[in-house]
C-alpha cells in the first residue's frame, strides 16, 4: 500500500507532549491570572486537540478534503458561538 | 459481471483505495456532525457561564481536580493505545490489533470507573440537578453549572460506552484476521471516533474542573 | 451476459431482479430504498394533510364549532411536526435524491448502502415514536417546542414527540453523509464538478446543511427532554435558565432546515426547466454556487425568527441584513431559470407545469420573506397569518411543487411506466389553483392582523377564511389525483422507453427501470451537463441521445 504509516516513535512523542500539556494546564490554573486563565486554558486545549487531530488522526498526512472538513466544522462552531453571543453581548448596549 | 471482486471490497467500489477514501471521508463528515452536537452544549455553557460567573466558579470548585486530571491522562493514554492498534492494523499484526484495543477498553473502563466515583460523590452531596438539588453557599444558580456538567460529561461518557461496545465487536474480528493491511477501514475509522472522544474531554477538563482554582 | 434477462425473457431490472418482502426489507439497492422511503413519507404526508383538514374545517367558522381549543393546539402542532420533520425534510432527498444521485453520477450505488437502508429503518422508528405521541393525544407546543412552555407547563406528550424528532435527525444525517461521500468519491470518470447535474449540486448543498445543523437541534431537544424528565431548569427562567437560548439553538438548525426543504426542490426545477426548454441552462455555475451559498448563508440568519423575543436589537439588525442577503442567490436562480426559458422551445409537459408553478410561487414566498426580514414590518405581521402564508408559499408552493414535478419527471424512470397525460396536467392545475386559493387569502388575513395558532377569530375575517378552507379542499383533491394515477400506471400505464422526455443526463442512458447495478457498462463522461444545442436544429436530447453509445442492452420485453 502506498499509504503513509506513522512511526510508533511519533505516537509516543505526541503522547508525552499531551501529558506534559495536561500538567501545564493544571499548573497554570493554580495561578490567578484573572481573565487570562481562560485564554491560556483554551489555548492549551486547542493546541492539544490540534496535536491529536494532526498526528493521532493523521490529518497532517491526509487529503485536502479531510482538512477542509476539520476546518469547516470548527468554523461552523464559531458561527454558532459568534452569532449567539452577538445577541447576549450587545443586549446591554441599549 | 463483477463477481471477481477481492475479499472485503464491496461490489459498488472499484478499488480498495476508493473504498478506503469513502470510508474515512464518511467518518470525518460524521465527526463534523459530532462537533456540532457537542457544540450546542458548549454554546449553552458559554452563555450560562458568562451570565453566572460566580456560580460556575463555585460549582467547579466542588469537582475533584485530581480525579479529573487522572482521567485526562487515562484518556490520552487510551488514545495512544488506539493509535497503536491502528498501527498494528496497518502493518498487519492481527493479534496486536486485538491487544491494543483491549488496552484501550481497559483504559476507557478506568475512565468510566473514575467517572462513576465522581458522579456518586456529587449525587451523595446533593449536587445532582433536579428538585432535590442542594446548595448551601451564597452563590445563586449553581445548579446550572451542574446541569451543564452532568449533560456534557454524561454525553461524553455515553460516547465512550458506545465506543467500548464497538471495540468488543471489533476485537474478535481482528483476532480472526478479518483486518488486513489493505482492508482495515473499521479499525482506522473507529480510531478516528475514539480520538474525537478524547478531544472532547481535552476541552471539558479545563472548562469544568479548572475554573477559578488559583 | 446473464444479467440482462430474467427467466421469462423480460429485461432484468431492479424491480424484477428479486421478489418477495425480504428482498425489499433487506435491500441495499438505493433505488429500492428510495421506493421504501416514498411509501413511508407518503403515509406521513397524508397524516399531516389530515391534520390540515381539521385545522381548515375549524377555521371555516369564526367560533369554536368543531374542536376544543386544546385539540386545535394539538392539531396544528402535529401538522407542523409531521409535515416538517417526517415529510418535507426527507421528501426529495430520501426519494428522488436516493434514487437519482448514483444514477446521475454514474455510480453503482451510494457509498454506504447499509447505512442507507439503516436510515430508512431509523426514519420509521422515528415515525413510530411520533405516531405513538399522536395516539396518546399529541403535543400542543407548536412544532417549535418553545420553552419554558414545552418543558414546564405543557401537559402533552412532548418527550415522545421530541424523541421522534431526535431520531429522525439521525436518519437525515445518515442520508446526508452518504450523499456527500458519494458525490465526492464515486463520480464516473470524466464527470468533473462542473459537469454534474444541478440536482446533484443542490443535494450536495442540502447535505451540508443537514450535517452541520441537525446535530445542534438534536442536542437541544435532548436538553428539553432532560429538563422535562429530571425537572431541571436549563431553559426555565424560574430556575435561572434562558428561554431565548433555546430559541437560538433551535433556530440554528430550524432556519437552515428551510433550505433543506427548498434546495433539493430547486435542484429538481433546474433539471426540469432545461429539459423542457431544450436549452442548456443559463448560468450553470451561478446556479451551482447559488446552492452552496444559500446553504452557507442559511446558517447566518436564524435570529430573524427572534426579533420580538428580547433578542438584542443590534443582533436583530445584523440578522435582518444577513437574511436579506439570502435573497441574492435565490434571485440568481429565479433569473437564470427565466433566462433559460427565453427563446427556448418550451414544451408543456406535466413536470414543466409544476416547474413553472414553482417559479411563480417561490418568488412570492421569497419576496414576502424579504418583507418579514425587515425589522419594522416584522413587528407588524409577527405571528400572524402573513407568516403562515409566507412559509407555505415556500414549503408547499416551493418544496412540494418541486417534489411533485420531480416525481412526474422521473416516474417513467422509476417504474418504467407512463402516467395518463390528461389527468396529470389536470391535477397540476388543480393543485396550483387550490394552493393559491388556500394561501393567498392568508397573506391578507395576516396583514389585517389575524394571529396564527388561534381556533377562533373575529367574524370580519370569515370570508377570507372560507376562501382558504375552500382552496384547501381543492388542494386536497389535487393531491389525491396523482395518488390514483400513479398506482394505476404501475400496472396499466404505457411502457416508457429509456428516455421518454428526450432529456440529457446519465440517468436517461440506462434502462427504465434501471438494472440493479444501474449501468451494464460503467459510463464515462466527456460532455457538459445539459449539452442541448439550442442553435442547431435537432440539437435536442434525442439527437444527443442517438449519438451517444447506450449503456443499455437491447430491450427484450
């Protein structure tokens, strides 16, 4: 088969990276950064999710359509959040 | 006329390659629906947390960070074993597919076990939403946090239970050599599902357990 | 090849390849599954129609003469639930789409035949849940399940109905995943994206909407059910919940769902217009991209259902402008269809009558939609019969006209039989007249201020209401006529040849009905869609057809 087989070493590296990032998330949460806590926590979560998507789910080596599907689902999530919040955020403006 | 088909290749496909691409693409499209499915809950979380920041912080403090962190590690571990099962399928080691999937079930089961412990604590403390919900603190509307908590983690756990069920079907098939390096779409497709479930938890953990603990 | 004829020397096709109940209930043939769906959705269409009969009978008089107020609430709710979730959403995709997409792209089947069959079973399970709810006494919340009424106050069978709606979502998702993968991965050699029939483009766009919207309403309905069962307050303001959030989540799907209903119909109309004008469609790429942009824009406009819901006025203004944008791709389609008619050799066959009806009715429905998207006007006509008339013009005048037009167009392909010309044209005209008589007076009623969802009204409104009820009777008769002649034609209709309309498309190159695996030789495509040659005499489908190698063996019987 011409398919690309990810070496086991890559899987292990990603696994350790995810573990370390989990520890970092917990550690950062213990420090009070105010509103930044959420930003950092979500940033790390998005980074972790990207690692899983790109390597465990092989999207890095996948066809363009797969990548588009991933991006599209994230984009639609943003539409849902964004337009819903457009209501809640602007209610107080009046 | 086309009865000369290869084993594991459905009649309406021309090649393994086409069948494989169709299967994976189908799985990805399905996962897009899953993203939006959990998205509805995340949207509710967003709206209610911004309306009740203190209540969400207070509710979050009730959760056990240690158990949550352990569960995160367990689930990431199960993603690794799942990835290794897929790797075994790609190189054609049928017993290793079954073994790594077995390990995945074990880790998934551990996760669910810890979840049961957490749930029973919360129920015991009267934090299960409903008419019997108890909250002694000054914060109002903490019940909403627990509504969201139980819905999100409950649906996540349901996805894991379904996943374990599917693996219980796949393991005997793998053992019997049903999956070859050419044709193992079920293993690889299922792998995508399992990793997706992992990703959901990667977001749930900080959003539910790590609010205002600093 | 032995596949070509059965034991009686008849040409072998998907209908006579195998007999018996089992060969249908366990079939993985997309064509048979389409027919199974046709039977199921027709049942729910009839049932939803019966509810409409009840509604129109009650509204024939100003007083509460026929049903109790509570019964009336259940009637219009069940009418909406059955028609929207169990008829309109699956209507064209699950029947014509299922049947035609593999044929149109030269594939042997959909990518996941077992999933396709499963989707039909899931659909029926959903139907059973809903029927169970009806049998128990129905639900009275309106098809929108607005909270907190649905979660806290309603004493009707909300959870059973919600379960039905939740389950039918799975069935549409299965169909949509199948379509998307099939269109991407199973096209015949040479069939590039811009050679695809516009019907396929429309279904691609529809599937996108189903995939990205349906899960959100599924989880929302799940929350409503959880709220009712566990007595918690996710959307109950008394318990800190926000009912407007329910509306956001609900309309995130349910507005795009309108496009799930209308886009496939637009795809049908594109096929009909070009086939019956013998002209290549005007602005192919514009129509194709219009379908996709309707699908995308459709997700950005849901707030126009919530102008009076305490939604922020700023969000309302944004949603209002975005809603009007949807008119652009819709108008592109209407203009391109009319431009295709220009100087075409138009023939007045039955499907074309439906197509022309669609264009007019959809235009009225669409333009009144722009009126409703205008904040100021919406305040005036919000929750009146103006809204009811508007969405019936889109859904009945648009979606169902397209559905019936498509059914008449491809019926010879599906069954291998022709239906009676006179009766089919007669019923098309009856439906058009009945439809307008039913719903046009409702625009006037709404504009004069008659609110929707009430079983009584001031006597001043009676004339228009009687017109509407009379129209509904005519419309009902119009729908019954095809039921009779379609059944009749299956046994007694004249046999149809491969391409009775002289139309262009892969589906017309194989037999009527098609063989089980659609084509005896996998087709290769080296021509553009609708390659009618308008300036050449005889540049019709027949001429094109004769020049192309047929994929069908000589007819035996």
